[in-house]
C-alpha cells in the first residue's frame, strides 16, 4: 500500500501518483489497503510511536471508522495473545468520554498485523485549542471533569493510559460540553495483569496498576509531531524487569513533557503517574504553558511556578490545587482525577464568589438601602391618612384586647341616674333641682373632694335657690357639663343664669363648665380625647374630664398630663387608655346613695363623685375603645383616669418609629436580594413578627403605641422589592453549573 505524502490518501501499490493532487506516493504498508477483508483504508489521520491511525471504511456496515494499526516491530505469538486479551479489555471500557473500541483483529499479512477499530470523531484536539493562549476556567473545568471521569473509570477497571496529553484529548463539534470530550489512544494503555489472568478474566485487578521501566529501548517521532518517546537505560534511567506486556519490557510509554518524575527515575507506571500527566494538562490549559519543572538532562525536579504568576486571572488557591498532582512524590498527589477536579472546581468557585462579593454585595446593599428608603418614604406619606389611620385604630383596639386589664383610679366613684332612679322620682329630671342639690350637699358633707355632673342641666335649675346656693358655696369643687353643637352654639351654661351667674362673675361662671364633646371616629368608636378645646374667641376651654379633676384634686393633679403635652398643639388628641376595665368601676345607683351624717366614714370621702345618666332613652351610649358600648359617664370617667395617670399612652411620632422601620426594611431588602441566603421570605416574616411583638410589648410595658398597618405593609413591600430586583442583578456563581 502507498500513501500520498501531501494529503495522506491511501492507494494500491499499482498507483504511482495521488489522483487528488498529483503528488508522488510512498510505500508504507505491505499488501493492499484492505485490512482483514472488511476495512478499506482511505487516509492516514495520524502517525504515532505505537502505530498509525487511518480513516477506514467498513465495507459491510458501510460506515467510516478510525482504524489503528500497531507497528509491526515486535510481533510474536505471546505478543499477539496479549494484544487480543488487552484489546478485549479495552473494548469493555464503555464510557461516554472514552473513544469506543468497536472491533479488533490481526490481519494475516506477514507475521500478523494487529489493529484496533474505533469510532470516527469529528472535531479538534485539545492541543489545537490551547495552542494560542490559556483557556478561561469556565471552559476548562467541564473538559477536565470529562477527562477525569474517563481516567478514573479506566483506573477502576485496571487500565492505565500512560500517555495523557492534549493531543490525546479530543473535542467534538456541536455537542454538549460534558459529553463532547473523548480521551484517545487507550490503545497504548496497559493492563496491569499477568498474561494468564488476562486470558482467564480479560480485565486487570484494581490493585495491580504497575509496569516496569526500562531495560532497553528506543525513541520514535511521528511525522505529525505527535511524539511518543521511548527511553532506555542508556539515558541514565534505572532499569528493571518486566513481565510480558503489550509493550516490550524496558520501555517507558509516554510523552516526555507529561511524564511523572518517578517514571524518569525508573519506577513503574501507576495511577499516580497518570494523574501527574493529567495535572500537566490542567496546568497548561489554565496557565497557558506547561510547568517545565523537570530538568530532563540532569533529572532534577523543581516545584512548578505558581500558575497565578503566569495567568493573572487565577487565584493563589487555584495555583495551590494545580500544583497538587504535580508533586514529586506519588503519595502526595490526589487519590483520583475526580478528587483533583473537584478541588479545582471548589477553588475556582470560591474565587468567583469572592469576586462576586467584592462587586455585588456593595451594589446590593445600595439597592436594598434604596428600596428601604422608597418604602419608608411611602410609609411617611401614608401615615396619618384617613384610611390608614382607620386600619391602625382597629389594630390598636386589638392590642387593648390582648393587654392586661386594670382598675380605674380608686379616687373616682360613679353615681348613675338609672332607670330605677327615674321610676322612683315623682317628677321629671328638670323639676328635681332641689333634690339633686340636697344630695350634692350631703356628698360634700360626707367628705367628697368634688362633684362632676355629666348631665346637661336644664335652664329651670337656675331658678332653684337650693341649687344656686350649692353652686355659690362649692363653685371651686363643682364641675358642670356643657356641649358645643355643630353650629357653634353651646348648651349647658343656661342652668346657671341670673342672680347666680351675676354673683359668680363671668370668669367663675364660665369656669364651672367643662365640655363633654367626644372625639368619635368614623367607625363610631371613641378612642381619643382632648385636654381642652378652643372656643370661637380663641380661648382654651377645659374638657369635662379636665374640669372635673381640677374641681376635685386641683391643678397639681394635671401636671403630668400637661407635661406630656409640651411641644404639642393645644388641640392635639391623646389616646384613651382602653386597658381600663369598665366592669370594675365603683358605681352606685342614685337610689342607693346612703343617708350618712356629716363627718362619718363614707363611700364619698376624699373622692371625685361623677354623676351621670344610664337609663333607657337617655341617648348617651358610646362605643369605647377596648370596652364596647358603655354610657357616656363611663367614657368620661375613663378619660379622667387616663389624665390622672399622666396620659400613660403615648402615640409615638413618625420621627421616632420611622428610623426603626428603615432599619428593618433595609435588613429585609438586603436578605431578599442576597442569593446566597435565599431567606428573603423568612426575614420578612421575622421582621413582621418583631414589629408586631414590639408594638404589643411597648403598649403593655411602656404605654407606647406605634402604627401597625403602614409599617407592616412597608416591610412586606421591602421584601417584595428586593425579590423582584434580584433577577435583574448579576447571578450568584453556582458551583453545580461549573461542570456543565
């Protein structure tokens, strides 16, 4: 058979020139291009130290294959027997990253021409891909992973490759990167099993991966620069004995630049020597050049230069991993190729994570801060709006319901003009001024500090001498009711007119009255009260609760309440303490007032007596926060208790709680945009729980009330904002994606 030296096409010996390019032909093989009667050789694909690979055509199956002819240099009966055994073993290496051996045989020409048949691949070798420069780690890792999988699979089945190099790693075209890699030239691999075991089992045992190094040999270089070097004892290498293997005893199979140091020193090939070669390939792919750490003339080993000094995109940790399989001693290398690739992947992933954190974390923190600022600005604008306040008021009611109940100030007692009191009277309430004045005198005589009448007394009471005398005598300890209606008219003061008003004077007469007007929300619930109202002349007028406290306990009892109002507008409202249990109020019916001699121990001594109505048709029923529907006198009493306790409930201003909300929103948004945690929902839930628990605890423990609806909505919005922004940000490096 002849070949064209220019295009490597194969021809019969009868031909003299290439039909394609008219170049002269050279004799390369005895006999015709038809191998074993079924494979037609068409073109040489590559020449190596162990043989020649041809593009062949299977005449029976009518498909192209790659056929490798083993060089006919040392054929004999034992060699052919070993060839058949090892070819059978190689055919069993069924792995997606190992080129498949589909057939083998011995052509009968001459002493016998052994050949291996493999799948024909289309693509390029790794050597061609890395010829110009280093490859990025993202492209290198999938290739190394595929090669490592092939090497470990072969080692597991007792097969050493012995010539791992870029030329023997083939990259297929148009394939998935993980399965587009094929490891070639397992045809020169060695199965570390004695011949009799191979003939029996066809495979080597896992703990017998060893060949003996040189007792004598030679070197050969192929025409396509794919060099397989064979070194002998003449090159100052230690000789050793060898059993009968596919290669002749005394030979070291492999390419010099990829040989492990122990092979050059005459030791046996092993898994570790394959891993050394694999490490050289990995180093070359990432650093852009081979480590060149062995002086082959003097057999001096040096540690390879750190790969990151040759390729600035690599990290010191990646350099450390790349140096691992290049250790001088086999025991210091990885136990498997997969272990090495896994460590390299971890180092690369960590480098990517560090780079990601360096740029992305500050960016995401700024983004989460912007999200928090936006939602808090919205919360600031929404705070105090009618609809948000209505929702928050209902949430305040809920907090009152779960808070511990407390008794009203014991200095206050209520006297109710109830249904029994009306039925007992022979006259209408408007005609009973003398009766009430007499009872009030008895209460004062019994030691009452003050009397507050939560009844709009009619004008005809001004004509009662007894009532007039009561007013003139106890004006400083008496509080009467007045109400301002929608048109600005005031009802109530007409019960003190004429001579009584003249005797008191305008200022004292006006000071007798406190306004019973209530601050009722649109849902009909009374939650807030005032210390004073501004009249049409701009003067401050006490509310009924404040006037009642002044009458009974003096201005000193109001000091704390007014101190809490410093810095507020005069007409600002305050929360009524809905924790007061109205069911535990000290209440007497008008008909049950005892007739007690002056100075005796009395239920009224040193107390403020609040007189009000609670009978059918009175129209004085109200829904009080935390207590349900109660008579107006109870509402006024709870307001008095709230004021006497220094207005214990304080609605925190937006300037107080907004910074806390900003911090929580920022934390929630930060977690939502951080893909390393994937805890945005959990942090949102935690922040919500923190706010709700803090709101309830602050009410119970300190009497502070903070909004609930707007902050809760802001926290949820911060979490959603961060989660919605995350897909538009640079993704977090995923370790699992590095080998795909």
